[in-house]
């Protein structure tokens, strides 16, 4: 970097990201769990059919007393009132019961494309109602919650566990977001000028690393990735240049804070993995401590 001067780096009084678990987040999480459970079918034997009920029927259609081969189906299941069901079917089944047979005449109107071949035909339908049932959404209760999560025994305990899980996930995301927010604010107070040659090389290295990662990890060629994102290689290289600049500036800020604050690695904190470069490990740990210092020194508690 040709020029770098560390500006104000503490006491910026930045608002940290909210990690409290909102009611709608809990509701969304609970709904997601409910969707994963099997729906409950409740059979209706003697109750009249209502809109929204599901039925299984045997249908026979005749034209002028002769069976019409395109209108014969056994075990047809549909929901009464659905848009993809002939309106006459729903209307004639309302109020009927399981075991009844409904016979009616109708002229097929050009409403549903599925019945295009029958448009204009006058058909006599005979509908035998084999089964009638409603589909109820599953409920979470103390009785079935143990099947979903063996570690808890009550619904209240499950909600508490779920809330804590959401909280931990939000804290993890907020931690990364807070670091980015702090570094961005500190960077605005710094004076710096990049060495263009070094920046271009760092961007090219990121570009090549990303290309290899696509191939080795995701088994995807770069050209396919670019097509999916609808971008050119130059646009991707520009993204890599922005990321390279962020990394270079971030490391410069952290190193300057380490020096300004006299941050050191204590004996107890000293990296013990001697199989790696001890200097690299120590430098990484120092930068980690500097990042923690910046977060604590700038976020409003």
C-alpha cells in the first residue's frame, strides 16, 4: 500500500445488529416444522360434503345413453370447490354424503382446458361418492413433540429450545455483520492509497482461487457459473478486485491497531500447533484480538 494513515478507530458509538427473536420469526419456524409433519385425514361418514372437503369418487359419463369412453374414471380424488374441478361437480356434491350416487346432466362449457375435448357435449354424469374426508393440519402437542425432538418433553420446552437455536444463529450472523460494520466505519476515517500493481495481482489471485474452488468443490466450470449469474469474466474480476481491496485495507487497519494498542499474545494464548508456521499463526491470532478490540471499542452496549 503506497499510503496508509489510521484515523479514529474507537469510540465510534455504532449500533449493533439486533439479535432478539421476534414473534414472527418464531411463528415462521413453527410453521416450517408443521409443514414437515404428515397431514391428518379425518374421514366424514355421515356428515354432508362441504366446500374444501376432499372426495374420492367413481365417475361415469354417458352421451345419449351410451357410455362416453373419455369420461370414466375410478378412484378420482379432488377437493370440492377447487378451480381445476368442473363447477358442476362441486355444486352437485355439496350436501351429499359418503355412499351416495349423484346423477345429473350438463353441457360442458369451455372453462377448463382439461375438458377441451368435451366442450359443447351434453353429458350425463353418474358420480359415486366412495370416500369423504377433510385434511387437517398437524398440531404440536406435549404428546407428539417428543417424537420430533427426543431431548424435550413438552411443547413449551420445545419452543424454548427453538428460540434459543434461532438466537444462536442470529448471534452468529450478527457477529460477522458487526465486524463488517465496524471495519467499514473505521476505514472511512483512514487515509490510504493502494499500490495498483499489488491490488491487481491480489485480485487476479482471488479470481484464480475462485475458479479452482468452483471446479474442485462444486464441479462447475467458470463459464457455466458466469452464465448462471449473467455476468462477464471482467465483471467477476471487478468483484474480486473489490474483495482484494477490502482484505488488504482490513489487514492494514488491524496491524495498525495492534501496534497502537500494544496488543500481544500472552503465554497462555500462544499457538501450540508447531506443525504450522508459528509466525503466521501468531499474526492471525493478533489480528483476531485486534478485531475483537475494535468491536468492543465501537459498538454501543
